[in-house]
């Protein structure tokens, strides 16, 4: 007898949300302490023991390959994912910068420069690769699978909100939120967890390269241009430049997403997966742990800032 046939396709929402709340408390206490002692090793322990292993444990409630959407990623979609991450990077950078500019009028922002004493290989492994694997299995795997009973859009938005809250950093809220939405859509469009994993890894690599090699060079160059002097504000000049680039990127992103969505509908139609699935009404009780997480997030924000 094949027991997998009788396993649920969607994880229990209340169980997943309760786990999320408990794990966020561990992350905020034990995890923060570990990262303070040794950032790279602490990050590895947090990602594996506070995010990955609990996600795999939760996923045992269903057929794990279906819960986590473990399927082959085609070459064309791999190339599209790479292009989408590159095109989305300036857009997210712009929106995050605008958010921080607004936030700076209400709270004093802190600058957290990363210590680059370790080798580049270690950073690529601990900061780029490991989080891409572990976090996608939890947030785009377990969470989206459980939330899907309320509809795909809700699942993507809610999992993205939890992803942003889990960082416990108001300065780093908008970027994870937007990235979560991007990664969730890539999961939906391709049908495989490998798409958001690759996207997450590439985004981390771009952020690492930008902060270590590019930002200072670009800022210094722009600051010395005549246009920057005419405008009188380097910050405003950068926003204008990013806005122009972002408009072009958004047009190209739309073209890619529309094409991928058409292929998804054809793929699902051929696979006879377009059977109407009833969408359950949202049960507030299932999200009490997430409401508690939001309250915890604001308490942490008040204490820190």
C-alpha cells in the first residue's frame, strides 16, 4: 500500500504558524546570540537548525516532494530566473531606498557595515548559498503550501510578510517583503522550489558584490558628475537614476512574467491541473501566532530604536 497517496497535500495552517512563532523567538534570542559571537557560524546554525530542519519536519505531514514543490527546472526558466533577478534588483533597491528615506524622518537609522575579513568563498557559502536553500524550503515551501488553501495570491503575500517579519529589522523590512513576493511568484510560475532558491542565491550574490565592490565606486563617480552638482543632492540624483533604470526593468519584467504565466497555464492545462479547487475562507484563529509575531516585532522595534 502506498501511504503517500493518503498524505495531505497542504500542511496544517495553525501548526505551521505556531512553529513560525516559536522559531522566531528562538531566532531572536538564541540565534541572535550565536550570530553576535561568530556571524558566519551563527548564521549557519540558525539557518539549518532554526529554519531548515523545522521546515523538513513540518513537511513530513504531506508528501514532501509535493509540499516543497521539488521538480525539475527547465533551462529556459533558469535563464529567465537569472534575468528576472537582475532586472528586479534596481527596482527593489529603489523602493527600499525610498522607504529608508521616509523612515529616517521618524527614527535614527543605524549603519551595519559587514566585516569582510573572511574569504569570499565563505561569504558566498554562509551568506548567499545556505540562506537561499534553507529559507526557501521554509518560507516558499512549507508556508506557501499551508497558505495555499486560501488562494495563491494570499499565500504569496502572507508568506512574504512572515519572511520580512522574521528578519526582525525594520531597516531590512521592505526588501525581504518585495523579494518574498518575487520568489513566491517564481515558485508559482515555474512550479518548482528550485526557481526561488536560485533567485534567492543570485540576489544575495548581487547584494554581496554591490556592498563589497560596487557601491563606493558608483557613489563616488556619481558624486563627481556635473549633473549631481547641478541637482545639489547625491541622494536625489541616485533616486532619479534608479527610477529611470527601474522603469525600463519593470517593462522587461512584465514581458517575462506574462510569457511565463501563459506557459504555466498551458502546462497546467496539459497536466489536467486546472480543476477548480475550492478556496477556504480565512480562519482568524489560525493566524493568532502570526498576529503575536507582529506584536513581538513591534515590541522589538520599540526596544531597539
